[in-house]
């Protein structure tokens, strides 16, 4: 290639590169499929836990709490305690 020649641009319509757009859409679709499969796997684990006598609502809460860092968890606990106290629900 000489200095005056340029690399051909990807096929474009209205400024959109077809190949790049198709690649992005296909990646999103694959990730959505993986997400659905993972959600189904999680549902199965909760069903197994329920079958073994565990309370799934409490398990979900534990999972949610474990995602929080310590300071965030302490703040949420303090606010909950304040609200319960204001409602006269704390002894």
C-alpha cells in the first residue's frame, strides 16, 4: 500500500459500522443467555435449600447483606434500629 492509499472503512450506513454493531449485539445476546442460565441455576439452589428446610427469604437477605461492606451494613442497621425505636417496636 502506498501513502496515498487508505484502509477501506467498514461497511457503514448512516455513520453506523455494521460489523461493529453486529458484534456488540451478538455479545450482548450471549451475555443475556448466560445471565438467564445463571438465574436458573440460582433458582435451583434456592429450591434445593427450601427442600432441605431453609427459609429462602432469609437466605436472600443474608446474600444481600453479605454484598454490603461493613460500614454500609452498620449504617443500614442503625437506621433500621432508629425507625423501629421511633415506632415503639424496640424493647
